C-alpha cells in the first residue's frame, strides 16, 4: 500500500484543495423551441432530439 514518506504541509494541502470547484451546468438552446437544454439530450419542453420527436410532452 502506498504511504507518503513525509507529511504534506498545510499550504500545499490547502492549495491542492482549492482546485475543487463546482462548475455551472452548460446549456445550449433547443433548435425547435429555443429553451435551454443539456447538450446531447432530448429537450424537456418540446421533446425533440436531433430534429425528431422522441418524447411525448
């Protein structure tokens, strides 16, 4: 099992942990209804994906 040889300093630990950030969810406009939706997913408002109706809304 891997065990660190030396204790990591407080500044190194905190600078490493500072990179844990939450990102905002990226959205794109639906080509049919122009509402924001997740990329590569069916639109929850109009139910279309790639120009086809795939969900009953």
